[in-house]
């Protein structure tokens, strides 16, 4: 055992965070850490991925902390867990961005951070690094969350799983081939049929829904699209036309479909232009009455549309 103060490592290369108050209670590498030696806040933003030396330092720090878990007290273990999880919060942020849309980003971050804690409790240093094991754990939790809670319209589980696989494979393949992959590209990459890929893509449309009260560009989604009124008008007009005589339908066809003038219609029918004008006026009044009656009778309108 080193004597007090002999051969102590201080600064960032030590397993502990030296806050400038090194005393006889501060221990050298290889001895269990005190609770006050761990859980100290990092100087960098924990949600930002570390770069270069920062990443190497975080990896070494994690290994040092994990090596003292066997002999740590419950209080020391909690402190070690808090610091290890904090060092890897950036990994949870990356996983949430990879596996889910922005609309569910906050929920996915919480799921991923829970995966960091679960990975810590199950981690075996003899198997792999904590970072890799945490990523695998978070990926599984995020897929399960999206499968169980992320669907507005829930397709069969096999289709959900295929959609999740497709969601993860698409960015990897895009980076590999340098463009947005087509359905055929994804089918070759995954060993699926093109139809299987199309089904998985279609299933993703049920993952999220948009409220009718939401904005589309700078305008609200209308209560009824304009096309709906055209459909209703055509149903009413078709129903009304069925009640007319053949001569009345021929008159309407010549005036509005063939676009003949009243004089030309008169020449075809054998009457004057004035008589054609009166016939069309009476016919318009009749149609308005028929359409008004149908519009007020939902049963007749439903029958006309069936």
C-alpha cells in the first residue's frame, strides 16, 4: 500500500475526478472509488458525441469505473451507474434519432436512456465494451416501443417488424450506394421480394396520422376538400336526370354538352329560338326543384350514391 500522498495520479488521466482538493482520502488507480469521486458533472454537453481524445478518455473512464463494481457498496454502485449513464447520454440521443421520427423524439430519447440503465445492470465487462452493449440494448427497446406504441393504425406484427428492419436498412444502403435506394435496391440488399419491400413501406404510412386541424403549409386543412362537393353534385344531378324525359335530356345535352346555341337547337328540334329559351327556363326550374328535394332527403341521396 502506498503511503499517504505517495505516487498519486492527479488530473484527467486518473480514474477519479480531481476537484483540486486531493487529500489522504483520495485513492490511486486500482482502489475502490469513494462516492464523492464519481458522479461529478462533465465539462462538455453530455448529449453531444465526444470527439477524438474526449471519446478515448470517456472509454477509459468507463472501464475504470466498471472495474470497481465488484467491491462497491450499493451507494457507490449507484454513483458509478449515474456517471457511466451520463457519459453515454449522447449515445441515447443518437439511437433515438436513428430509430424514430421527430414527432416522437422526446419519447424515444427517454426509452433509449432507460436502455442505458438496463444495459448497466446487465453488463458483463468480459464480453464486450459497455458502449456496444448499451447500443444493442437501446436498439431492441426502441424497436419494441415503436412496434407496441408507435402505430396509429396497427398492421400485423410481421409487417411491423419488416417496417422496422426497412427503416434501419435504408440509411445504411443509401450511404453505401450514394443515393436514395429504390425498392429493388432494398429487396436485393435484404434478400426480400420487391413486393415485400413495398408492403413494408406502405405499412409505415400507418405509423403516424395527421390531425384534420393541423396546418398544411400556411393554411389549415379544410373540413371537407373541394372535391367532395363535386362528388355530391354529380350524385344529385345523376339522380335528377333519371326523372327527366328523353326529350328533356336531349335538350340539356345539346345545350350544355354539345354547346349549341338556342338558334341551333331550334333548327334541330324544329322550333323557334324563343321557344327553346322558354323550354330551357322551365327545365332549369324543374331540375332545381328535383335537386333540392334530393338534397333534403338523405335516404334518397344514399340510394343514389350506392
